[in-house]
């Protein structure tokens, strides 16, 4: 029984886990119901409802629906649809999955129809597609983020599936179906589908025989994956090595992938250690490469080394604060003209190396302040050097 197909939502009211998009007053839903939604791109983890939302939009706005995947889409296919609806009163909705994989020439083909609104383009990706789309595409589109589906919403969906198929499910098996799927509704329903093909009574033993460990997004213990990951990060941030190693062990024992843990450590190395110990980023990046090639059980040792190193490192979040502050300024409309002296091939540019490594000149047309180096670890030396070359302190 294909639960994924049978339980696919047909309306915003049926959609589970994305209330910020499906609620009565949610901007996306309001735009659809007013038939004014423009070209949009959705991104979020697997199995969170991106394709379902695209289908709901088509149904709500009463638009012909065409579904493609960017890995196999052909320009000729697109042009055929464009020609078919060239003078039609009703425009079609083109849904493109894995949209971050669109080649530049494919994006250029979309631009004319996006400009004249003869076609509604909806894209989806597990990655933020705005980093791979051209500025011309971005300026004509809206971006919506989807989240992992919370356990309460997964439970509601699971209960519907069990009732629909008249299945019995033991309590611990129900918890495992939810927790081991890591917020992925499709993964949960697929596991249930395979299990129900074997027996109408779903047990933990049956589920474990089909999925021995949790998917990479979650621990096998119900509802604890995100708490464990959070506890690990916060313990490292607080320099408590014993607590961090304990939570690392809990994640590993729960079936967490080594890659997922290592990626979190790489992020922490920049976000929480930063330039107080620049070597932390190098070490955690090396750990990520190593565990991806070695795997468990030996990967546990590499992860432990990285965790202890991060705990023992001085901490600074100045890089994290600086980029967030700068992005907020850009998002708030602070768009400065680039000073002429640092544009390409400008003869007024002063090459710092010709002046001993530093020469005062204009880099911003208006003073802005984002970076605040702390007097912690190596970052203290960086701050002293920056002040020294600008003449604020003397040797």
C-alpha cells in the first residue's frame, strides 16, 4: 500500500507540519487564494512537503501542473510547454525539483516567461536555491523555507495511515517510526509501507529488521535527537568536555551518522571558537573528511578527538556576529556605492604591499562597523595587529 501517495495532502488544511505556510493567515496561502502568487522557490529537508505544496498551489489556483526534475529536464520540453500556452487564457504551473541543479542556460530559458508571467515557476530543493540561481531569477521570485516535520505532526499523519490500512502498531514501534525518520514524513510512511507488507501488526522487532538504525537526521530514541545535538553543542560551547563526550556517545549509540556530527562540529568551530583558535576549523574539517572515508566504529575516536579539542579551545563568536550584522544591513537596504579607487582597473588604487603591507585609503563610501574582535586567544593578537597597523597603538 503506497501510503505516500494515498496520504498526500490535497489542500492547505490537509498539510501537516508547515503551519507557517499553510495556516489561514499565512502569506503563501493568502497569495494563492487571491490568485496572486508569483514565482516561488521552496527549500527544506527531504520529506517535508515541498512537492505536496506545489501540487496544492496548482489546485488552489486552478492551474495545469507540470512536474520536472532539474537533473533530467530538457530545454526542448520547456519550450514545447511555453509554445502550447503562448496565447492561452490560463497559464500552467511548472514545478522543478532539485532546482539548485539547473544549468545557467536552463535558467536563461525560464527568464522570458518569468518576466511576462505567462508561466508560474515553482522550484524546490533540499538546499537554499538562491545561492545557485542567477540574480535575474532571484529578483523575480520569492523564497520560502520548510522545516523538519515535528513529532506531533508525524504522529497525526501516522495515526491516519494506521487507521486507513487497519493496522495494529505497538507503542514502542510507533515511537520508533517517528523518531527514526528524523522529521521526514516520506521516510516514515515508506518504513510503515514495507512493514505492513510483511505483517498487519507492526512491532519494534519488525521495524528494526527493516531499519536497524535511525536516519541521519535523528536518534532512535523518541523525541531526543535535537535535544541531544543541542546538548552536545552547548556543552562544547561551555567547555565541559565530559558532558560533551557523554552526549557524543548518546548520539553515536542512537544511530546518528558520523557525517552529521562532524558537520555540526565544523560549524561550531567557526561559530563558537572562530579566530580565538583558527586551527579548530582546520582540525574539524579534517575530521569531517576522515569520518566520511572511515566510518564507524573507528570514526567515534576521530569525533571524540575533535570534541575534546573544541572544548579545550578559547571561544569567540565575533565572526558569527559580524556576518549576521552585515547581512542584516544588506537585507535592510544598506547598499553602498563601491568607491572608485577599489573598482576594477582603477589607477587610483594604492597597492598595500608597495607601502609595507598597509596604506590608508577608502574601502567603504560610508563608515560601517560589523567586526568586533575579542581579546581571547589568537583573536587578541589579531586585534592588536589591526590596531597597530592603523596607528592606534604603538609598539
